[in-house]
C-alpha cells in the first residue's frame, strides 16, 4: 500500500526548461544521465541577449576588461586590440585543451555542458545566445565531446576540450562513434560557430565541472544512503537483531534528527517482520554494525544534507569572471574570483567521508553475514561449504572497494600548487575533490549491492519464517534476477545486476512505494 508519493525520479522527466526557476537535482540528473531535452524560456533568452549587448558596447568603447581586451592569467598586463578579440577566444580554447588520460564519462560531460548553460544563462557572462543554443543542441542531439579527465586543478582543460567541438575541432561521440568534432556536428545537422569576444573565456571558466560532478555524486549518495537503510534492515533481520535498539525513546535523547529518522526508517521497514519479532529478545544487545545503524547512517545523512545545501547554491550561482553587471542603460565588468570552486570542493571532500562511513559499516555487516563464527548460518551462506566457496570472496571485494574509498577520502581541497607564474598562487583542487567523490559514490553502491546479495541469501536460511512485507518486496525484486545460490557460480553478474537496481533507484522505489519517502 502506497502511503506517500516518492519524489519524482529523473528518468521520468523528459524536458527541462531553463530560465524561470532554479534547476532541481532531479532535473539536472534527468538531462545528464537520462537524456531529457533542454530548452530556454523567453526570460533566459532576454537576459542573455542583454548581457551580450553590454559586452559588445564595452568592446566598442575599448574598456580594459580581463580576457576581453587583455591576455589571460599572468598575461593580464597584455592589451589585446579589438581586431584580435576573436583570435584571443579561439586561442584560449586551443591552448587550454590539455587534460589527459581516459575521457570523462558521457553523463559527466553532459552534466558539465548543462552546468555551462545554467551558469552562462544567468545573464552575467556576455556570451551570445547562439552559442548557448549550440551547446543545448549538442545535448539534445546526443553529441558528446571527448574530454580527457586528468590534469585539472579546478577547471579550464576538460572544458576547453568540450569547447573545441563547438568550433569544429577536437573530437566527439555521435551515436557511440568517436569522430572529429566537425564531422560529429555535421552528422547531427549542426554547424560550428566562431567564438566572439569573452566566449572562449566563459566556456573554460568557472565551477562548471566541479559542480556538475558534485551533483551527480550527491544524487548517487542520496540513493546509496537510502539503500543503506534498506540493506542494513535486511542484514539486521537476517542476523537476528534486537529491534529494541531502534526504540524512539532512545533516539529522542540524542539531538540529531537524522539519527531518530533513520531509526524510524528501520522500524517502518521491519514492521510486521516475523523474524524480527521472534528474535527481538534474542540478545541483550547486538554488535555495533547492527545497533549503531541509526547513529552512523544518520551522521552521513547530516553531512550529505549540508553538501546538498552548498551544491544547490553553487548550481544556481554565477561563477564566471569577469561578470557583466547591468546598471540602468550601462553596466560594468567586475573582475574577481567567482570561478573558485572551494565551496563545492570542501563539500565534495566531506561527501567522501560520509560515503566512506556508510561503506565501512556495510562491509562489517557483510562480514557478519558470511562469517559462520558470527552468523549462526552455514559458512559463507552456502549449503555445502568446503566443496562450495559460496560468498567467501565477495566480502574480499567489499574490503578492496572500502580500501580504495579510504584512500580517495584524503581531502583534496586543502591542497594547492601555484600556477600561471604565481598569478594564480592558490588553487582550489576542487576538481579533484569532486572527481574522487564521484568515483566513491559508485564504489559504495557496489558494496551495498554485495550486502543486499548476501542478505537475501541469508534470509533463505530463515524460511519458512517471513521477513517484513517491505523486505519481502525487496527480496522478490532481487530474486527475479539473482536466484538463490545452491552451488558456486559466476557471481559477478549478480553483483552488477543489484548494483544497477540501486543505481536506477529500483530498490528504493519498492520501499518508498510501500512506506513513503525514506528520510
């Protein structure tokens, strides 16, 4: 029975109109991950056109403006003539496209492109509407620029690789085929543009990549922390947990609402469980990985909420430099540091720690499930241990993933190496923070997939006793594609299947359709 409607999932959003409202996380992911179409409202177009008229006015008046009539970085002292304005913008794109390594994933590139449209569409960057329409067309026509992902201290290089495609250079995918940039545009019926004053700088500037990856990470982390409550409840049930640990009176005494709500989530998920009722007094108290689920999960939720607040602010900010501020019939170009990604970088580092804590408690629950010294079930959850290894090695996988998460959780935002002849004498390293957080969000989902895989197998040993109706729903979803293990088989496909059920929100949907939103 559906108690409360769950939030709209991004895959159910088909179109996002920019300009008249703040873009939500769900809308953002709908475009980046699920291919929702992008369009502009009249308000969006009007403010972009007005900003463009001001930058052209400034250029005609020969005002000294960074990156428009001056060089870049430490070359700020070099004055650029009006005649060279277009060449300056082309040169920044070509010279800055120097990131290396494996290309960024398709959804990451799309997220960065969308972030450019949101930031530049605020009407303070002086770019042409035609340029933004071309970026939107790339998103809508499925043209994904090739952008190597390594070697950025905060922005610039990956964005420059993407900008190359707009001028018919670089490389891009069209329908899964990697092509020269110009050919990819032609296949989609699009024409390269010639960058005008300010545009090359605007395309490579700002916190677009940092914020884009942080948003994808945040969405993954929210899915993961909800799934962690579900997986934790399932493991708790299979391990004969003492449900008194979730008594609301206990959690009301600690001043952390996320802890109390997590305990309440667990009670809702376990409601009417024959197994939980049978074993509610089985032990005086359980191991920490069971009885401290509200405290540990709750702490991660608190920090993810803080991250969401900051990331949402950055999503709907202006992160360019210079910014073009209208003033009655005129305006002013203000040079500053709004491109800096430190706000998001710090929160990305914190998300790494929050997700790492979810991973470490989940791995301990996995060990308790497969460890016959602790589980009171057959060794490695297989009926004929010895001949069969059962789930011995998936726990190793969880340990390996957790080790990688711990390494990646070293903060990046405290790092700095001066660049540009010490003109940029402190850099955010926010790009690295967001990039590693994005990687961790996927590793965490694999750990949770392993926990769910082992937990459903453990519940088989409790039959004919029934789990709660909610857990039975999750059990049935997993068992539609991952059958009970009777003897050793190739387990990798099982892990990947459950990973995708987490990633696509299927596990969470089963639960939220029955009990309302997991808080």
